[in-house]
C-alpha cells in the first residue's frame, strides 16, 4: 500500500478554468508537490507531471540527492493531473459537475493549469527541463508545443505526442472492463466497482510489460512467487490502491484524445505542432513498449528539429519508465543529467 507519509502536498486555487470542451471547471484546484529550493533568479525549475492514475509520490523514484533531479540543485515541481483524485477530479468536485458529469479535460488544459501555477504562483519565466512518463510524456510534449520558448529541454519517456489507433483500442478495453461492473451504475455508484477495477487490472496486465518480461519471469525480481501471485498482488493491488473509477475514466478520456495538433493555432495539424518545438529534446521510448512503440516516436521525430530518439533497451515494456527496474532507471537518469548539464559539460 502507498506510504501515507508521502501525502503531504500543496493546492493552488486556479479559479474558474475554461476548458477546450467548452465547459468551465469552477473553483478548480491543482495539487502539487515541490522538491528543493527555487534559486533567487528562478533559473533552476523543473516540471515533472504525473501519469495515468499516478500521484506526486509515484514520481519520487527519479528525484533525490545524487540523481539528475537532485533537489539540492533543482526546484522540481510535480503537478498532479486534473482527474487523478488530488487535483480537481470527478471524485472531489461538488455537484453538478461531480462523478460522471466531470468535464472533459485535454492535455492542453492540463498544461494551461500547470503554466498558471509555474508563472503566476512561483513567478518562473523559464524552465530548465520538462519531463514525464506515459501521460506525463504527453504533457511534456504539450508543454513544448504550448510554450516552445519557455524551457531549455524536454524528456518525454515511454509516451507520445499523439495517441495512436492501437493505443486507443487498448484504452477502450480498459474502459469497457471498468464499466461492465453492474455496480458502476453509469457512474453514479455508492461504492467502488471492485469487480470492474480487478477486470481492468487484468486487461492492463497483458499490456504493461512485454512478452519477454513474462517469458523470463522477471516479475520474480519484484518479489512475487508465481504468475498468479503477480497478477493479483501487483496488478489488482495497483488498481485497488485508492483508485476511483470515474477518475480513471476521466484520465482515460484525456489519454485517448491526446494530440498536440489540437493546440489552438494548429487546427489539428499534428506535424505542424511538432515542428514548433524548439527546446532540446530526447525522445525516449522503450523498445518493447506495447502502448507507445518506438515506431510511433520515430514517426514524430522527423518533424522535430534536432531531436534525438534514444530507445530504452529493456524487456520491461511500458514499465521501463516506471521506476521499478534499476537498469532502466539509470538509463533515464543519464538522459536527465545530460539535458540539465551546462553546454559542453555533458
């Protein structure tokens, strides 16, 4: 279970936020956690958004003394996504926009709220780095398109700038599992639909790690004694650890509709949006990721000037970016160090 000591965080009042959907999220709140101290000239800030169902403490594996994201050197801001249960979400928004009536939120909306936190609350005009895993990578790309002159570098890992058709098939299967539980009641449930959560966990289990991960029984390195033990203990345990179904469905919608081409001014032109990125960027897919395959990132790379496509050589699939495998963590941390190094010091 999650360590309760990690649940200390701040909340920024965003006021009324007009979303791309045409709805207004009234009294919106952005939960966030910071690590380190902001320099007097405000030049050492890093933004590290959360991922699907993740909370700020789930990002802490990449933060710490001696790491690339060293809080003794950098001021690291981890904003919790709208919909994740800490920031404004279906589970904590008052009627009439509670539960299944919570407005649709895009990656663009997420970044606009984070930008308000960074600029209006902290007075930061430039970021040293924006990075993130999975949906955090989608937000990283969105930062690069929405504010191309605001950051020095970008590191999206195990994610994408536009959600692929194959990825959407997966997302629909997760949503179908969650909503097949009779207890879901069209989103107006009184208790969490646990059967749906467990079913979604089993859908996720076939996608989160690679075929080779299962063939080589690498789940044993996580402390599980059998495959069934892993499927129940890791996957079902993951989804039952404080996850709310309406929150998950809200974030699934955000993920499914991810596309930097929908940024205002680009009229759905994803290629033009990618061409607008100016920051130094390392795109970092995992070679065995079933959600965000390297081929999709290779396609995107042809439109981003000066990008480097650096593939994580791992059988851990999507979870190569999740902080559970030391070799993959070291690989990602090296890229963080390179992007934060002064020019010529790499």
